[in-house]
């Protein structure tokens, strides 16, 4: 197989200019950076719809005309007084007329239908995308998904410039964009899993997973920065961002260590013996390992077979973690979609904040989520217990949500602290399962290194979670009309179910810990008991 065909063009150019190849450490840094940019762009391109909703379907009773997300806008602004139609001048009325077909009585439900359609296509497409990702070249597959996403997100915005008022047009654009967006997560997790072993995978992926929150914030900033020039630009700019990021992926992402000359031993790429260029062309690079180790240095990424969905489901741990993520993501996405609305409807220190401030403040939930992802990854690495870590976070999230509901309205400081703690505990296991756990299971020992399963396993787990992500906000819309206590009860049940589904795996991990401890103690006792015998024998 011609490795130059698989080598990214940008890396080939840099290699020819430098006259030598990068080290394995440099490749890992580049892989982390490129995939971080890639998934930041994916999340940024999902944010415009939430930013422009108030423009497409404006609230006639509000005189708020702009939105600047944190950290640009103020965090706390008291809710403006309701304006009547008689108090609005002609310009205000013009700005607030909305955009057909979303400015009618059923406008809010139409916007909701677009969100559900996007998430439905995203979750369904995830299962197909994961299997394709394991069959195709991940770099090309990811580039195609990003370029396609950029085009259809941009086309949604073009509806403004083309004066399109047909609901079906916007619905189809979001559905197709959802299918292209499904290519992202299985691909980037598979690439990271290819380059990093299990030892520090949790911590590395916990830090790397900050792209989700940074993408949400940067997407809001991009969309809001051009909103005054027409809502279409709020889609075109993030669409251009993911399109250009896709070009960067094509040029610089080495999806497989084998394709740039690094052999894989026991699922981890290793250094190679340096050889002159003329010998490199004739002699395969040998790893600094041997004698019975699982060496795959003669196997290129193209020679591994991909596994089917059913076969991937049978890998131990895939189904429990997938079901756990269903509930974990249901909780996380309910906060993501409804926290700004909840904050605007809840009096803090006896005052209601504006919609603008609620949007600003809700981003602090994501900040807590970044910390939670890093903490969950680090703890699971130290304990070598992914299931125990994830379950513990979900159980502790239950009292944190109760405290937030009861005491979050007492003061602004209390609201921020409890919100960030809740974000830490809710997003921690969500980040851990979608990254390190998916990568671990995709390189499970039962596969014997003969097959590609990273993207397929990631798709099964995150695809199942995405169904929960669609159901949670949908149920919240119904329950919030009754009371917010009902919504928080749903969230608590979801968090408990997420932890409960990992019970079997937690028991297995605890038993393994105790068995290792008892084994070590027996070894130490045997060593101590043999010392007097050796001493007597020597005498």
C-alpha cells in the first residue's frame, strides 16, 4: 500500500521542507490540536439556531434588541420593563417583526420541530457514520462531514438573502446538516484512540473535551457578532468556520499512526529505529519491542477489517455505557437547552433577570463542565475505574441539583457556585463516557487488534446518548408548564438511572481492585515467610 496516498498533503509538504519527519510526540500534539479545532467547529456551527430564535420569532412584549453572550455581555442585567405596542416606535416594530414562517402563532413549535429534526437525524446518522468511519479513511470521512456541514449550515442562512419563507426549506437544511454533523464525534474519538494508549487517556481526553464548551461559547460569539447585519450571517460565519476547519483536517490530520510510519504495539503507537531514507523505502520500520508482544507494525490502517453494529454491541461494557449515556445526556442537554429559560423565569434575590443575562449566565454551566471533564478523566486514570467514576459523579449530581433548585435563588453568588458544581458533576461523566470510555471499548482486548471498532463503538454509545438528548428537552417543554419541581424530579430520576445502569460494571471493578490487593498481600507474605528459610539454609 502507498503510504503517501494516505499521508496528509500538509504533512508531506512540511516533511519535504524540513528534510525529516516529526517525532511521535509532535504528531500527537498536532492530532490533539487539529481534532480540537475540528470539534470546536462542529459545536460552533450548532449554536446559530439558538441565537437567532428571538429574531425569527420575536417576543412582542420585550424591548430587547440585541444579544451579547458572556464574556462580552454583562452577566446580570435586571429584566427590562415590558413594553407595549404603543410605546414602540416604527423602527422597533420593524426590527421585531420576525421572519415568516416563524413569526406566526405556531412559530415557537416550528422552531422546536427544527431542533427535534436536527437531533433525530444526528442520532440516527451516528450509527451509520460510526460504521462508515471504521470502513473508510477517517481523515477523508471527517473532511467530507465538515465541508458538508458548512455548506448546509450556510444554506440555512442563505434563506435570509434569498428571501425564503417556506418552512420545508429550513427543515430539510437542518436535517441534512444533522446527518453531516453525525460524522464528527465517532471520527475524532477514533483518531484520538488510535494515537493514545489507555494509561493517561482519561486525563488527556478530559482536557481535550473542553472543545465542546469552547465550541458552544465561540459559536454564540460568532453568531451574535454579525446578527445586527442580518440573521443569515449568523449561520454563514459559523458555516464558513467549519468548512475551513475541514480543509485543515484534510491537510494536517494523520488519522492512523501506521500511515505515517509508526508501528502499533498493544494498541499504542511506538517509536521506530531511525533509518536512512534509502533504507526506509525498502525496509519496514521495526518497533523497539519484541518477544511475544502484540506487534501490528506490518499492518496498515487499510488492512484491518471493520466490525458490524451487532458485533460491536457484544463488546463487554458497550450496552451498559450506552444506556447510561442515554440518561446522562438527557440531563446534560436539558440544562443546555432550558437553563437560560429557567434562569429568566426564576427570581434571584427577589429580582428577575433579562433573557440576555440568562443566556450569559448559563454559559457558566459549561465552564463547570470543562472542569468536570478534566476531573473525571484524571480520577478514572488514577483509580483505573471508568464505571465507578462515572457512576459516582452521577449519584453526587443528585444532591447538587436539589441544592441548586432550593438555594440557587437566594443570591447571585450562590446561584453561580451551585450552577458550576452541577455542571461539573453532570458533564463530567458525560465527557468521560463519550471520550475515554468509548476509546477503551473500541480497542477492547476481545478484538485482538484485528479490527477497527473505535468509530463504531463511539457511534453506538453517543448515538444512544443523543436520543436521550432529544427526549430530555422535549419532556422539559411539557413538564415546565406544570412546575419546575417536576422538571428537576425528572433530572434526578435520570441521574439515578444513569448511575444504576453501571452497577454491574462497578461491582466488577471493585472486585478486581480487592483481588489485586489480596494477591499483592499474599505475595508479600510469601516473601516474608521465605526469608527465615533462606537464612537458615545459608547458615
